[in-house]
C-alpha cells in the first residue's frame, strides 16, 4: 500500500513568507485542508492578519463541508523583514513558541521585482533587492533548518525561484531580479547537498507569469505588455495562483517527493521551451 503517496500534512506546521500575497493564499488553504497549521509572515501586520483571518474562515467552511466541523483551523500572522537575519531568527522562535512546535515545512514566496535598464540600475535598489530575494531566502532556510538539525527532525523547504533564474524575460529589463532568482536556484542546490545527511530536503519552484493582484494591476494598464507575455507562452495564457498548489504539495510531501532534493521545478506554461 505504500506505493500510493500521501500529501497529508497532519500535525505539521508550515511557515509561509510573503503571507499576504496572492501566491501564498491558495498554498496556505491547500496545506490547511491537508492538516497543517499555518504561520504567515509578511511586512505589514494588518494585511497579514487579514489574510490569516480569511484563510482561517475558509478553513472552517471547508472542514464543515467535508464533515469535519469540529476542526479549528490554526493560522497565525507575523511581521518579519526577511532581509534581516536577527528579525527572521526571533520571528521563527516566536512562531514555534506560539504553536507549541517547530515548523518542519517552509514555503518562501517573499520577494519582488523591479525594472531598470542595466546601465542605469541604481546601486541602492540592486543591493536591497538582492538582500531580500537572495539573502532573505538563505536566512529563512537557516532559521527553519538549524533547530531541526539540532533536534534530529526532518523537514522540507520550498523556496520560490522563477523562470527568470533560467532565462532572460523579454521585454522587461530586470537584471537584479534575474540574478537574484538564479542565485536562489543554485543556493538551493547547495543547501540540499549539505542538508541531505539530516534528511532535510530543499527545492525550488520556479513559476512563470502569475495572475496575482499585483500582476493584474501591472498588465491592466499595459495591454501591449499583457499581449507580449501571453504570446511568448506556448499555452497562450498566464497562470492562476492555484495552479502552483499541486507542485507545492508534491515538494513538501514526505512520501510523494521523498527522493527529490535540490531540484528546480519550473511551472511556466512552457515559456522556457522557446
């Protein structure tokens, strides 16, 4: 019977960074439905608390409709600047104390992109973006893994990369973002190699263009950009956030992806094929 993988996360705690964002929402709901407690981290407390409340309400309704009306979803909200290691370390410790357990799952969706011609890219902007997207990914991975290693516990980390870590998107100029995501992908391979002996798996999920509220806002005012993006995707459309849930559940699953580590799973509608 063990040939049938399970994607259940019963009794586990998952930390999701970028917790108030459009990608974190369906991921949190899917993990909640599969038994995990959720800790959302973001920079704005009110937005993160609102996101946590909406997800918990969804969970209550989901459990009611599936015959588990007595289950109380546990979703917490936290403020943390992932580019500051001391902030990350203290936040993860507070989460463990609040939930009464160490998080063994991490989904790092925090990060951002901005466009400047490479020759004019402001140094301060480039340094900040690299610190959030690349070093922030390292800091949250360290904060999750270190206590697990000390206690001999297994874990699974999924850091969000990007197809932009493998190809250069056309037409937007985003040299710092592309470099940061390429760095995340290779950093994950390094972490996976070092932590394999502790049974801690580390992988990247690299999305293509996602129809998050932020992306919708960008393309709503730029039809040419929308058409350009869609024309370069073999599937001729952009992704809905929920279309990445299955990939996350697979990478976090102890039985589904038990032999998968250091892998960059590209989910881009075929963009990188051309």
